[in-house]
C-alpha cells in the first residue's frame, strides 16, 4: 500500500521498477499481489478484505502521509487481527512515536522492518490494551548470506505474559461447576468449582489480575434483539470473561465470542426412577426361550418312551419283569432333570439312558439356576416413557429448565414439533423455574412427576447431592461447553492457547476429577437381596399347587365316600336279591311240598 496515486513520486523510478519485478516474481510463485493506494483499498476493497485468505498488508515507507492515512482512514474500522502487517521504516524512525495514535491490539501481528548492517531486522509490536505501553519483540532477521531467521515460539508463546492486565470475570452460582466465594462482608473474593480452578490456572499462567463479578441469570435474547444476564454483560462491555457452563448455541455464537470448548456433553431430560420394580411373572420361564423349552419337553417324552420301550422288550423276552408304565417313566425323567434320583435298573441300556439324563439335567439345571438368580437379584425398573414425546403424551408430568438459560431459548426457538408443543403447553406454565442445575434436580426428587432438562455432566456431578436416583430419557442434542468472551475481544487466542495446554498436560482432567463430585455416590448397586415381591410368582405357584392338591384331595374324598356308599348299596341290593331268591326258592319248595301233601291226603 502507498499513500500517493503514483508510487514513483515517493519511491523513485528505480524503486518502482524493483517493486514491479517483485510483483511479477511473486505472481510466478502463485502469490497474488496488488499495489494499491490506501484510498483505493478503502473504496474498492473495504469490508470485503475478509475474502482475502491470509493477507499480508505492506506499507512501502513510513512517511507522514502514509501514517496519517492509515491511522485515520484504515485502523479505526478494520479488524487489525485478521491481516498481517509490515511497515518498512527508516532507521531514524522511532517505533513508539510512529504508533503513538495507532492501537495495535493484542492479537494483531504487526511487524516493522529496518536496515541493520547488511540485512534487515524485523520487530513485532503490540499493545496489551488500548492506551497501554507498546511492546516490542524481535521477530526475525534477514541478510543475503543466512536468509531469514524466524522465531521458534508461536505467537502466544511469545506473548504469554500479560504484565498484570486486569480481566473482569463473571460467574453464576451453579454448583459444582461454578460457585461464588464471599467474605464476611458478602464481598466476592473468588470462584470455586471447576471454572474457579480454570480461572486460577489461567491467572497464574498469563500473569493477569482478576476482578470477580457475579450474576443471577445466564442470559437469553429478548424480542428486541437485546440480551439479558451474563450474555448481556458481555455485549454491553460490563465484563470481559464469563467463567460458567455456557452452552455454545447458534444464537450465542452470533452474539458473543467463545473460547475453545472445554468439554462436550449431551442434553436430555431426567426423571426420578420408579420406587419399585414390577413383579417378575416371567422370571421363571424367561431364562430359556420357547425353543429350548420345547426341546426339553420333547426330550422328556422321548427318553421316557425309550425307557418304557426297553423295559417292554426285556419283559417280552422274560429277561426282566420290571413295570413299563409310560406315565411313571416320564415323571421319573422329569424328576431327574430337576435334580432328583431315579430308580436304579439292572439293564445296561436303561443305565446308559439314565446317565445321559443326569448329565443333561446337571447342565440344564445349572444354566437355568444362574439365569434365574441373576434375574431375581438385579433390580429392573420399567420407565413410564423414554422419549420427550412420551413425556408429552403421558400428561401427568411437569417439565422445567434453568431459568433464563440457553435451555429455555432452545425450546423457545426450536423447530421440532414435539419440543415446540412441550414448550407451549407445559414449560411456559412453570412460574418458578430453577435457577441452577442442582435446584432443578432437587425438584425432580422432591416433587411429584417432575422432569428436568440438563446436561449429562451436571447429573454425574450432582447425583450424590440429591436424595433419589435419576434416570435419563433419550438424548435431545449434543452440545459443547465453553467460556464466553465479549465481542471483539483480542484475548481469545491467548486464552485458547493456555486452555489447550491445560488440556494436553492433563491438568484440566485432573481438575475435573478433583473438584467435581464423582458419579454414582448414592446409587444403589446393581444387585441386592431378593425381596418378597421377587419370589411372589413362585409363592403364587406354590399356593396354586397347594390349592389344586387340596381340591384333588377333596374330590377324591368325595368320590371315595360315594364309592363306599355305592358299595354298601350294592351289597344291600345283592343281599336283598339273595334273600328274595332264597325266599322264592323256599316258597317254591313249600308249594311243592303242599302239592305232594295234598295228593297224599286225597
């Protein structure tokens, strides 16, 4: 760039020729180069400079006119951190004086080049804040013999010392991720929790000063486009950093800057786990599917029939006179599979069948017992629903999110039909939304049929702080968590650089493990003693069997009494018949004697 319409006026004919040759050389290297007056750059390029990839803007000299045009017409509106800058200066030019009225922000790469001996010395300049001291670092040297020597450290490794620069850091009471520490005068003296630890490490690594601030609202966008809470504080330049669990939503990304994500997590709704498990009526036949049960039944019939057939053949050959009742044999095989013994046989074929039955019974009984025991010992709970649609259709559950948070904005702006209906019919009716995740999860445990949307990590951290077991519904979305920065903040690069170092060194993970509550502190173990409801089907089966036995006994007694009565009646009838027969016989004899006597008398 140059200040005059014709660079020959300031550079001379020879210098201009060399400049044209340099442009031709760079073009051959596929480096697009333009020689342009500053006013032409403003009018023709303007805000579209963002379309230039990795631009390097070079000022041919440091004359007063060039400096004035740059400081007055370019520096106030351009994003100084996007391009790289290079100014060729005369040796007598004082760098501090040149940048006296130019703000070179912290994340800007601005270089000056001066002749040094037979080469050039390139110095980078920057300011930690507007109006602060201009800081200078040696960037590179160049000469014909050695070429260019560049630094080995990255930009933010060279600028990692902020020399006590003050950051206003805001947080919210959201245990255990962020907690506010106060003194006896109720003055904020620091932050605790995960984000408090992160800020403490950043302060130590960057040599900065922290002013602690608090807020009672996360922040959401109003209808007029303004923001509330901590997001509004960033936009209105009331704070520099928000150290809290901010979700990186599309609306927030358009309004503020974020650091690199500290971690990712899932968003879903949680409800209280049902207090009791249902009666396991199917537990006693569930260990085997229908196929094994069918094969087992067929095997009992086949082996019983085989034993009866062998006994029948042997009995026919008069080798053995053992009974060959098929019913008794099948019941004996069934008892052997249940772990009972069988009546010993002297026949080798039957002994072989007995051996096979007992071996199969041992394996089958072991497999069945293991599956049954695990089924009875492990508690299972039937969820009333597993999706947000099921929650909506259930109709008995209330639903809440953190007040004034990205969660609320998510439902407010969602295009999902189910979530939209959930917002308009349930969520908007909640007049007392929780202010943080702990309060919301506590309401899930304390209030009847209450569902609360949060992130998985929060539940993992807070599960030991609530008095019930929380169960999740299906995942609603995936989100990333980061710290918020005010728009145009020049410190995003150095913060990201230090956060990545903390992550790569393992310090951030160590901070997560040490400062956050570990999951599952109050959860029941996956197994427990077997309760009365677990064996209720077995008790019911035994009671039904006893009732059937008593019923059979009662029926048998009735039948037996009727048989006795019938036998008595039969005996009486038989006796009566006999008496009648005898009576008839005696009568016939008497009649015969009477006739004989009558004849004799005649």
